[in-house]
C-alpha cells in the first residue's frame, strides 16, 4: 500500500492525501507537479525513474489506512533554488 507522503521532497510543499498535484516514482519518492515539470523533467532524482500522478485513496479507505505524516526532504542540486 502506498504511504501517501505528506510533502514534496524537493520544495517541501504540502501534498495532502487528496492532492491531484502529487507525483511519485516506483519507490514512492514524492514530489509536487510544479517541481516535476519545472525542475526535474519528469525524472526522479533518487532512482531516475518516471514520476507519475499519485492515485488518490478513497475517503473511506483513508479512514482505515491514513496517509503518512513523515516528511521527507531531499538534498538534490536541482531543488536548491
């Protein structure tokens, strides 16, 4: 099950579980659409994998399986701005 991380690893923008702006790779690295489009070129700086829109967990399932509260912020050269 996806952990639904709460923020962009690049700019630390909040990405709630219901956000349509969240992007992930196969390792669940999480970034906002703005950073993916304008800084990362659609490629995860951690694994070089494709970044795609994160699915939204239905509200009922979110109650039983809440999103992660652990914030992850990477130290990527492309994010230093």
